[in-house]
C-alpha cells in the first residue's frame, strides 16, 4: 500500500489531500481565500502567503484526521514547488520539508501544471474506484488555468511534448480581466459562464486569433476587442469615454448595469472556446491522440467541455469541477506517479515560481 499526503499552496487555496495506491482519495481539504481577495479584483500576494501560514497546519491536520492516517502510515509527502506565487509556494514547501525531516517521510516535489493534468486520473465523486478507467496514451492535453494555456502531447506518464502555448494572456486570465472590465468580480470564469447562459454568443463578432502559430493561442486582441465594444456602447449611450481607458488594466471595475452583459459574456466565452477547441481538435488529429484531456481551472467551463466533446473526434475527458480548480487531490495523484517512477526531492527543494511543464 502506498499512501501519499499532498500539499498545495501555489496561489490562493491552502489544500491538503491523502491518496492511497493512486486510487482511493481518503481526504481532500481546500481552504479557499477567494472571498478575501475579491475586493482587490485578483490575488493579493502578501495577503495570500500570510493566510497560507495561518491555514496550513489546520488544513493538514484536518486531511489526516479525515483520512484516519498517522505519520507512520505515509509513504511520501508530495508538495507543489512551482509555478505560482513565491511567497505562497514557500509556505507549502517549508511545511512539507519540516514534516519530511521530522517524520522521515520521502519528499516529492510536484509541478502544479502536471498536477492539473493528473486531475484526470482521479475517480470522480460518486463513481466506484474499481469502475474508473484511467486516461489512455497518446493523449493531447489542453492545460488552461489562470496563469497558463498550453497544448501538450502526452505520450506516456511524465512524457510531455509542448505543441503550443499562449503568446500573451492565459485563457483564465482573459476571463478574469474581461469580468473585471464588465464589473463582474473575481474570479471571472464562473461569473462569465453564468452570465453567458442568458446571452447570445453571436451577438458580437469577436476575434479568435487563429492565425498565430499552428497550435498557439493569443487572447490579448480578444480582450481589447471586448473593451472597444464596451467603449462604443458607452459612447452610444452618451457616456464620455476616456482614451486612457484603452488598456484593460485601466478599466474601472464598477457595475455596468446599462451594458448587455449576458451577450458580451456569451460572445467573449464563445470566442475563447472556439480558439481553444479549434487548435486542440487539429492537434489531436495530427498527433493521433486516442483521447483529449482538459486540465486546469478553465476546464470547469461548461461551454468548453461541451464544444470540445462535440468537435473532437476522439473521447474527451475532463475532471469533475472540484478537481479542475486548485486542490491537493490532483497533487497527490501526480505525486504518486512521480513517486512510483522513483522521483525524490531533497531537503534543498526550493520554490520555482516560473516552473514550466515542458
Ligand atoms: O487552475 P486554477 O484554479 O488556478 C491556476 O492555477 O491558475 O485556475 C483559475 C482560473 C481563473 O482564471 C478562473 O477564472 C478560471 O480558472 N475558471 C474558469 C471557470 N472556473 C474557473 N474559467 C472559465 N469558466 C469557469 N467555469
Ligand atoms: Zn492551478
């Protein structure tokens, strides 16, 4: 029996999970700080690390209690060491190192992006572990989170080839910035998805940037196009628009009750989804993928899941929503596979805020 305790503190979630034999998820605790950061319209790094310091011990204790394991039952301690916010990552890595040293448990450093990929190996809640069939290789995986957007060919465990990536903003970042522009709050993805349900995705013709590299993405033009539409609508309403507001960062995050928010949200979401699905479908065909995997926070998006399943020829898999956004269950799964392949980290494990998967 191999039991892994995993710790995740890369951004604004303090999380711990316990997984046995890469199958039985015995505990999955997530303490989210999203509410705390909401009033800043994004994650406030110093506050995030201070909150991790307060939450880390109780969260680990709760996970171990729920899993009914003691230190002697653990075979490995998996911890995310990057990518993410340096101050946040340090809290998890230092906790894991201290516990590894104190209890003599092997330490396994995990890449946060690889953990997102491995969320696809977790049995969805309500499904019997024995009935769950793990993803098959070769797969094309679309990693779409708040900080990353890439298309990866996965030939086998830990065998990744980068096919393409975003040349500017990550897909999740675009959701967050457009939500901010529309005065919808943070995090933007779930709110835009909800608003889009009431809107017409063809209401505004927005760019897809399909002409960048074959498997690359670009979302900054789309973001600016949404800003232009909003500015034009405001001008039509006789509102004076500051030219300085050409950049999204300058947009005032206040409620825009007189804007057609559902149509804007639906049109924006359709443009992002179209770009993501078009490139992923092409890559899956070109590389003979037997499955397409979606990973990362944006994998929670219903329109993306639906369109991908509709337009890709092979089976499309994505984790249940709770495993899409940051959690430690996915870290435990990635950590388990790293542990099996002999990977161990020393007590000199350091955080790597800009760590890449490939
Ligand atoms: O993976 P994640 O939790 O954190 C990072 O590693 O970055 O991803 C967070 C991102 C945010 O940008 C958030 O807006 C986006 O995932 N997101 C969504 C949805 N749920 C979360 N984007 C679109 N639709 C959703 N339902
Ligand atoms: Zn993440």
